[in-house]
C-alpha cells in the first residue's frame, strides 16, 4: 500500500521544482528583454535619435567656426553621439590648433572647444623658416625669419606644418630641450640656438651675448657660470662669451666686448 505521507512529500517537492523552473524562465526572459530593450535604445540613439541641430565652436582666434567645423567633417543632422573630432587630423588641416575637446548638450547640441597654439621658436631648414609651438608642433612656413621668436639651427630636422618636428636624433632633441630648460632656470632669455657644430654649441642670450659652450659636456655647470658672468657685465655692454674650454677643473670663461661699444 502507498503511504499518504510519502506521496504528499513527493508532490510537494515536485511543485517546488516546477516553481523554481518557472521562476528561472521568468528571470531569463526579463533579462533577455531588458538587454534587447537596452540594445534597441543604443542603436536608436546612435542612428535615428539625437540628430545634431546646433554646433557651438569657441576658443580660436586663428580660425572661424565654419573652418573648424568643416575640418572636423561634422554637420547638422549627424548623430550627436557618433560625431567627434580627430585632434591629429584637425591639426594637419588647421596647424595653429593646439588641442580640441568635444562635449554634448542634450538633446541636440555639439560643443567644440579649441585652444590655439602660439609661435614660440622657428627652425631654419631647406631655405625656409618653420614656426613651431612650445610643444614642437609645426605651425607655419615662412620665407624670412618671423619676428618675435628665436631661431633654432639643427641639421637634419624635418618640419611639416600640422605635424610635430622630427629631429635627426634623440641627442639633438634632448640638447635643445636642455638648453631651453637651463636658460629658464637661470632667467636667461634665448635669442637663438645653433647646434649644427657639436663642438661649438652656440646660444644667443638676452639680446646681448653670443655664447659658445663648446660641447654639451657640463652644460648645467656652464649655464650656472654664464649666469654669474652676465650679472657682472654692465647692462650697456654686449659681445661674445666663450665657455668652450670650461671644465670642472678649469672653470674659466672669457668675454670679448663688441667693437664700438663703450
């Protein structure tokens, strides 16, 4: 004979399993439709929804809003979330742009903010003068040296507007950056840098001095010595300073005043 309590327990467990199976199916269905809903929402937002109705551009005094928008390749009607600006591509088309950021204001406004680069120095190569920013971005090419910036002479340098300066080697790049850094450290204004002769690295300083450092050895110590010399030379005097023979055991520098000065 069947025991009633055994049958009841079997039926109870069977119903419990069935409830668990139904619950899992419901959860699975909810997850599936939730993912499907999100996917459809994403697809719609990236295709049909959020068309650009307005593009706001700010930050540039070099280029008009139309020039920047055109260079970005963005137009009204494009999707708000799919539209952006490739900074490197934008720099190639509009070299004086240093950086760009893109943000969005729902439901339909794209905001482009740019920062202009300033001419900092120029490289003379191939019969041209290439103005560059402090980040070594090539901004423009001139037939004559542009005013207000100092000239850098370095063999093998390649300059293309819209791209970063390509140095002939890491040593040249490091030396130029070290000279600029050390001049700033000692509050010396650079008028020119010439590293075409590695045995006679020459730097124009403060509009008054042409300094021959010789090789780049002991460059930091030479700049410290130069700073002391400049402070002890009358402000109305100019000329050539020679530190080419300077060593840790021969800390000597010479100053030859320009002819015709008092």
